[in-house]
C-alpha cells in the first residue's frame, strides 16, 4: 500500500479552518484534486460543500471518533448514550445549562415509515437493474464516466458534481439535510415510475400522503423534480 509524500500534502494538512465561502471553495478545490484516492470523499466533504450555499452559517463544532474495542458490541441505545457523553466531554457542555429530551420511536414518524415502506422498491430496483439503468441514461452515464474515468464532460451539466459519488458501481447523490447527510441512490429516468408506483402499491403504506411518500423516497433515492413527480402520481 502506497503512502502519500508528506511534503506533497503538508500544505493541505497545515491549512487553517476556512471562514469565508472563497476559502471553503479554495480548500475543496485543493482536496478535490485527490478525491479519487480518498474513499467516500464526497460524504466527508459534504458539510463543507453545504457552506457554499447562500446565507450558510459558519459554525465549527464537529466531533467524531471510531468505536473502541468492545464498544462496537454495544446495543444501539448504549451507543447513542455514549455519543452524548463524549459530546459533553469534548465540547465542555457541563458549563452550560441544557436539557436532554427523549423522543420515543413513535414520534419519529418519517424514519419509521421509511424503514417499513421502502422494501417494495428494493424488491423492484435491485442494484444490477439500477446500475444498468444508470449506464443507459445519457445524463447519469456521463456523470458516472466523469467520476470513474475522469472523462471530460461533453456538455454543460446543471448539477454540482461535487455532490455525487460512486459506491459499489452505483451513482449516489449526497443530499445535505438538517443535521445529517443522506446518500441517495440515483434513479435513472426509465425506473422513476416503477419507484413511485412501488410506494403507492405498498399495502402497508396506507396512503401516507404526498409529503410522507416524498420523504420515503428522498431519504433513499434521488432524481430531479422528485417532489413534482410524486405530486403527479
């Protein structure tokens, strides 16, 4: 396994935190040159990419670490509690007056509905079908080639290519939502109707309405004008 030359990456390692849109763009431009060598680069850079949007607020308060030996065997509720404890320690929140509020699972109607209602789509849109559809779709095939083989684009694409990544031979779109980044599987044009029909045909969905249907799709899949097409179903 080859390691990067320390002298080559020193300039990036020693960069200070950017505080303007211009500085963020410069940093992403420098790191993006090495994106093909960084696994899940788009996911990692997504919080910075979101700062390029108009009226975005610069607020640096990020912390993460891998689970230590033994911790990866914790049940989910204990891992979540560990995250709270680590955040309090790292950000010295003990000096502030704050309140932790427990929200029972029933109140998380969108995530719960997603886990129940997305299965019919998975049965129809298997990975091989989606990959073949992406390769046949003129727009998505060009973006796939750009990311995989660094081919020069043959036309102007009105999308931010920094928000796309290839994973397991599938094109994904990184969508920044409040408090999280969602990796959405890109659905080719010829499969959009099948994806929407799968949601509506699901007996378990019990007619969830336009917004919940859209949320069900949004947290897993992406195609342009998805909300508009959901309304037209």
